[in-house]
C-alpha cells in the first residue's frame, strides 16, 4: 500500500487496517502482524503506526493486550457506535430538537419490530420495571432520578427486543443527551411522571399484544409529548447542571 500525499501517515494506517478488515485479510479476533511487517505493508514508520493503532483502539476496532499484542475486536455494534454517544453529548442546546427527532424515528421503529419479536420474559421484565415506577409514584414525593432510571430500563428492554443490535446501539448512543431533557420535564412539569407512566403502559400493552402498528403509534405519541414540552419550555444550560 502506498501513502497518499493528501493524507497524514496515521490516517494511512487507519484506512489501511480498515481495508485489511473489509477485504477479509483481518477478521474479528485476529492478531495484527508485528509492527515491522505491518509498517512495511502500509508504508509508514513506527510512530505513525502506533498513532493509527491508538485511534482504532479508541474507536473499538482494535484492542491492545499487554504483553500479547494488538487484536481486532469482535467489531460489535454497541462497541463501535459507543463513540457516537460522546459526540452527541458535546452538542449544544440548539441541536436538542434534532436529537429528539432522530431518537423518535429510531425508537418508533424499534417498538414496531419488538412487537413482532418480544418474548414473554421480556414482557415480564418490562412489567416489573413499570411496577417499580408505580411503587415510586405511590410513595409521595417522587425521586425523579430513580424514575428516569426506570424510564431508561424500559426503553432499553424495547430496543433489545427489536433484535437489531445496530438499532439498539444507535438508541443507546442517543440516550445520554436526551436523558437530561427528560429529567428536566420530570422535575418541572406537573403530572409529567404520571403521564409518562401511562404512555409506557400503553406501549407495553401494544407489545404484549404483538401489534406493531399500535406499538409504533404509542411510542411516537410518547416521544412527541417530550418534544412538544421541550419546544414550549426549553431548559437553560444552567438548569441541567448536576447538583
């Protein structure tokens, strides 16, 4: 392989190793050749080679085992898409509505897919989460963070039940950024926790009935409620600071 004049040497390493994986010369679990051989194949020196390997390790493509060398990971979707969550978290408040719109599109389809595939065990797991929420709501002053934890668990179960690991990983990557907005609604809007719980109940009923159209519609209505509230009362940055 030759170095392209308009690319840095570390980028040549990244693209070169990517090509080796795409072409099947390196497979998940394979060990990379020794530095000297790989550097010669890619046409780079040791320094840029190590920089490129570090970059691919941060992306979840490679992992370095102390004293044993560097290996191609399992290339699992959740691992490869994890850095996307970091990028999403860096977005400023002006892009919040875009993130929620993407989340809605992903989760409505995840709900429809889950309705056709969800197991009795997964339905029971989602029911247990909703029962925990009911107990918290009945206990007086709600613990908003505990309720949000239940919210996350409920949506995660649905994403898993879609049996599409890429879709699940994308939903998970968006969860952190939209979580702050959902917490804001929970704290500031009277009846928001009860409304969210009722919406979750309607979604679970559709899933348990294995009705994809209804599951999609119920999930869309649930997520539109959050979007509409944030459009009307967008939180200021200082309102979302921890503590």
